[in-house]
C-alpha cells in the first residue's frame, strides 16, 4: 500500500515486474511437476505393478475402457493415454468376429462406437478393419478398431490389463496371451460364477493367470459366493452394490486379512452405493475416501486423472 503514495508509473512498473517473476516461478513449478510426474510414470512397469497387486501395496487405479474421455473407448490411443498418465491397469472389452478373431469392443453391435452397423459376430475382422471408431460424441475419427493382439502389444511390460467380457472366449484369448507373452499382466474375471464352474472353464490355467470373481451384493445367492471367496485363495474380488446399507459392505475389510484385494467400480451410483466418480468432482472424500475406508484397494474409474490426483494427495499412490 505504501507504494501507492509514490508516483503511479513506479507502482505499475513494480507490479509488472512482480507479476512477471510470479508467472516465471509458476511456469517453472508447473514444468518441474510435469517432469516429476512423467518420471514417476516412466518408472512404472507391469512387473512392478503386478508385485503391488499381489502384495497389497498401493491403491490401484483401473481406467474403464481405458482413457475413454480423452480418446475413443477401447482404442490404442486410450490405452497409451492411460499408460502415460500412470494408471495401474486398463479395463478393455472383447468381442469375437465371424472368423473367430478377438477385437476390442464393449457392445455386441458396431453401431454406437464405429461407423459400422450390425453385430460384431456377423462381420469378419477384414470387414471391421475397414471401419472407423467414433468418439464419445458419436463423431467419426481416424482411428481403427484394435485386435486383442494389438492391444496387448501396446500394453506389453507397461501396465496390467483387465480383459472384461473375456471369460466365455477363454480358449481364443489364451493363444494370444501366450503369443504376446503377457500372461503376467492379464486379469480375467467372471460375474457371479461359483468356483467349481470357473475351474471347469479355465482348467489348470486358473493357476497361471490372475482370475477375479465378480459378485453383485444383494443378488440371489450372493452370500454363498461371498463366503466362498472369503474362504478360498484369490488375489482379488470385485463387488458391486446398489446400496451401501447391504450388511456385507461392512465386511469388505475382512478380505484384507486373507490377502484378497477388493475391487469396486466408481463408475456410476448403482455400482457403489452412491460413492461414484461424478460425486468425487465436488466431494472426493465422500466418494473415493468412503470407498477406501471400507477396505477397497482397487478402484475402477471413468476419471483416472481425478482419482490419481486424489490418491497422490493422500500419499496412497506412487
């Protein structure tokens, strides 16, 4: 305030200089943070993340359909974005073509995410490779539908991969995993399947891959599946629950004592009893913080950048 009593020109000059220094300092700080984040992400690799996954260190972040808010869902660019961001795992979806090739696609039909029409199963891989992916607003892009092999080679040695909707295609998935030598990065899961059915489907390979059961709390027979997973050796289990008052929600912490990670989706309210990604925009502690307080240590998200920033602010992620 004292400089205001000198002459105006000097005040303006001083303010201008201070503003310039402040801006330079801010720019240097931003650049330093970018470098540090980049270096952290470069130090991440699939082997290191798998060790964290198996040994319950770090709360792991899973990017749903990879980084679909900034790239086409289930695309190579979406996977690359997630890797650069420092995400621990990408979730990608599989469908089988008419000629028994596996492509990345969530829907059974091509209509929503590509320039094509009809069911994936009614088209050959050659047909699908002629199409273009659409962005989140439904506009045509220059990107193509990737095969599972292309996706695994993109992610190889860099990040863990959850192959969703892959359980029924396991005999087609397995040769590609072997060819790309990515078995240590793969997590396959199945929805509300008893253990004996899983073993029958996967055979002796259940011991050489990471298998994760999915249990919907509140659905018929869920208590039996809940107890089966609690009493058997699993690396992780995924739960969905539309209400946070279901009694088993308060028992999720018990899985830590048996060395089983707990995965919950923060995607939309009926997956997590209302503690979801969009709520985290304004109330991160009521969303992500609440999930963590229940013993959940794998969170699948549609907002990986937001979740990573939250976890890092709490020293819960590298």
